[in-house]
């Protein structure tokens, strides 16, 4: 809800004892209509933090990932059941598996579970990532 007009991201990643981790810290400026004067735009900060850890599972082509993320929801004023909230926060956990079929093709799937009253309780996904072969890209002329 709302859109961001300015943002700052700090992205950190590394490897520890065979596990890969990513952690992100994000600050956005959200803007939206005022509840008192709808023609007036108000701005609020939105803060987010994530921590993702993944590790090979049984073989190097199969990866298992777990991600915990939190972000504030400055324009959310009620839960999905209509209960008013003064400060909304979303806390979710995502668990996923990915399998590299070829060096340029990865399939993945997983689910996410929300822990707060303004989070989506359950959602699932499947997808793939395909990297176009280098031979399809035209040569860069200097």
C-alpha cells in the first residue's frame, strides 16, 4: 500500500561453515493519501530487515533456503479481519528448495508463513530461472 519515492538499501552476504547467508536492511519513504484530507499526500518511513540462509541438500544441485523478514507497514490501519492496529508490522518466514537442472536452468518452489495479524498467513510459489545462452547475445562493438 503506498509507493516508495526514496530508498536506501544495505545488502550483506557471505559464507560461513558451508552455509551462504544474505542480510538486507532497507529504508523507504512511502507516500499515500491522507485519511483526513484525501487530496493531500502524506509520507511515512518504512523499515525492513531480512536474513536468508541456504545450504546444499544431499547434492550440490539441490539447495534449501530459509528466510526471515520483517517490515513496517506505515499505511496499514487494520488486520484482514477488520481489527484496528496503530502500528502494523509484517513478520514472515519463507522456506524454499531449488534444483539446478542445467547450468542455465534452475527450478524452485516453496511456501511462506506470516506470523503477525497483518501478514498473509500462507502462500506458496513455484518458478524457474533461465539464463539465455551467451551465443544469443549480439557482440558488443567498441
